[in-house]
């Protein structure tokens, strides 16, 4: 018996997934109904609990099995534990048997019983004031299914729990979003695909093409071979190999100036990793549109201006497997004067054609494979756990941005990317000549890019920007040694275990599902919140990623400045499935000083 809290005002699920189109009743198994809820239209309305007979105390309700009764499904729930929310009431941890693909029981979330308040039933309660008060019952629909397999939090609000200091309350925005968007470039994949770029560009009627790469990739001969085969189609191609590994605002301006001086160009081809591809995106933007680089950089760092003119055709040819930049609308850079990593995001930056030739990735050394592979993994994980698109407020057509939240299409690509990584990542790091592992990694990078390029990323990427931007004297293996850097994929991965421990309660099943995709056959721990962080820590060790941000030169005294850099990434944090405060980010950084 968990205690008698009197009559309820709100019953709700916190986190978890309930695959019901509409839940209309909560009741004791085999008994009389104990609570009814009205799920009629208006988002954010007060729940109506017209129970007949009067509702029992919490202890009686949680003493036996429960049922969620929907339009098409009945799923038995049973209480398997409890948490106590400070100042709110008692919370039962619910398990839903026979619900996942393996027909194993799973924890679906928390059933919270909130004491009545003085607010008359049926009246509107201010969502903002309810979120501010830990003792107020939150105005909300008690349950709502917003996706095919997904219960999602309706809006992100903080209700700390005794166990972890993390928690959430779910409410709907006033007018929820009903539309998601999806975009991807034309894709050509397979061994030898890069040999057809001349023909592909001839279909656009281009005559002058600039091939953008960096010195390391240029040394492999791949960019020159791509340029040379265009001549047979009457295309003049020049190779520019000045792209900077981990681009900065300074290096991008140098690239733009070089392209303007040698232009005009009809099209661009980027051969290399995300650095070369992002450099080509910046060149394409600023040789076709007016203004300066800072005009287009995301707010609050830059002006966030949108391009007014169409861009030239851009063919992206990745030689690393990680960034997914060949699929995305994003150009990432360090702003040196501010010591922060940020970017430009607009749908017109997406490459016209992505040519993925796994043969070009065989020269990628183990250290680069490990760091870029962690970028793939975090792209997939962050988009898979991003807030569901219907939990955003309704946008007008002109307000839509590439990151719209997780959705059925992005989920499909993210799941497939994780499954491919499970069987190829460790192998590709240990044996770069394994053709199948390289092919699977290249495909995973593209799939993950097609997922996160539409759904978005959140905390690990937001944290990565200040980690990379505030680097001290770290020199990673297999990267250029003339200057310190924390490679992007590495910086993303260093806080990932703790970040996903923080987001677990926003959707436990998604986190468990992701862990099982990445580590098929792994035993579930007794505390499911530790499942995904444990899988990630094992993988980080196996591919020789440094043991936390402490291993790349940061200490506890650096945490406040890192937090400040993260909080500037509001475009990314807006995609997080729960509210994130400065204290939350500080805790994540502190716990990430050492991961194992």
C-alpha cells in the first residue's frame, strides 16, 4: 500500500510509450472503473474525472493490476515500483506485459496521482503557473497517443524526482503541430559511384565546376580523379584543397574569397568529410547570395538570415563515414572570436546529389573512423529520442524549419542506422579494409543524416559545440597535429551517456529500444535508465574514445563556461524531449568528466 492521498485531481503517465490511438478509461483489472478521462479536442484543457463511484485512494488504485482501455486495444498494466515526486504526490512505475516485438514485459512509464487543488473541476488552469508550482495539479490530457508506436510528452516541464533529480510533467501546447516535413537529396550509393559524377553534372548543363577538398583528402588523389573524369563531358573542373578540418568562420571566409576570385562557377563538388562538405555549402551560399557569413549564422550568435536567391548545384562525395552532411541542411563552424561552435541551417544548403562510394572511405584511419562513427550514432540516437513533432506549437508555412522533431519517417532511418552500426562499427575501426563494414558504415551515416536532418538533434550536439570551441591542448590520434582540436564526433560522444540518462524518463521505451538496437542480445539491467548509458560506455571504450571531457583537457572549473556555450544552442535544445536548465547541463558536464 503506497498511502492514501485522498481524491485525485489528475492521473497521468509520465514518459513511456502507450500504443493506443485514444485512451478513454483507466480501471482496475476485472473491477469497476476507477477513473474516466475526457480526451475531447481542445489541447491543454482541464482533465475531466467524472468517476462513478468516487475514486479510491492511491494505495487502493495501485494495489493491483490496472488496465488502459482504448478504442482498439486493452493493455494490462501492473505496478512494479514507485517513485516519490517532491511536493506532488506518489508515483507508481508501470509495466506493460506482452507489448514489444519480443513479447517481453517492459516499463512504459510512471502513473502519477496528484492531490486535488482548489481549482474547480472543468475550469482552465494556467499551464505556466502549474509548471511553476510543484504542488499544483497540471492542466493536461491524462493520456494521449501522438504517433504510431509512441507515447510522447506533450510539453516539457520539470518535476524533479527524489531518485535522480530528473523528472518531467507532460502537457500539450495550446495548438499542437499536425504537420511534419521531410527532405533528402538525390542519392547514388555503391562501389564506383564516384566515377559517374561527370555524367551526373552534365545533366544540369554546367560548364565550370569547383571541387572543394582538404589537403589530407587531396593527398589520396580522390578529388583529382573526380575532377579529371568530368572533361569527357565538356566540363572544366578545378580542385581547391584549402578546406580546414573542423571549419572556422575565418577558414570559411577564406574559402568564399578564393571561390569568388576564381569564379564564377556553375556548380560545386565537395570531396571529403563533413569539413569539406560544409565548406562547399558556405561557398555555395555566399557566392549566390548577398551579405556576409555572420548574417546567415544561427541566432543568437549570428543574424539567422535566410538566403534570398537559389543556390548552385552541389554534389557531396563523403570520404568519411560520420557527419551525414551529404544529406543535411546544416553547415557547422567554430566562431573563433567567441570560442563557440555554431552553424548555418537552411533547406537550400542541402546538397543536390549525394554520391556515397564506400571505396573512398577505406583510407580513413581508425581514429577518424571512431570519432566520425560516434557522430553517426549520436545523430541516430538524438533524432530518435527528440521530442515528437506534434508536441511543438502549430507553425505557419513560412515558419517551418528543417528540424521539426521526431516523426515516423525519421524514426525509420534512425532505427536502421543503429542496426547497421551494431554490426559494423567496431569492425570498421579495427579493420578498415573490411569492405562490408565500410559499406554498412557509409550507409548508416547516410540513413542517420536523413533522420536527424529532419527530426533534429539535442543535448549531446549542443554540448559538443562548446567542447570543440573551447579546446585547450588536446591532439587526437589520426588528425592533423599542428593545432589542438576535439573532433566533432568525439565531442558529441563525450557527454552522450549522461545526456541519455537525463532524457530517459521522457520516453523510457525509446531509450530501451535504442539500447537493444545497438547491442542486440544484451541483458536488460534491473534499472532500465542505465541500459543505454551502459551500452554507450562499452562502445566508447571499444573504439578508443577518451574517457570523458576530463580526458580531453577539461576540469570541473571549466563547467560554467561550457554550460554558457551549450545554452547558446537553443535551436538544438528546443528539440530535446524535456526542458533543459543550466543546472541540468552543468550536472551532465560534471558527471561526464569521467565516464567509467
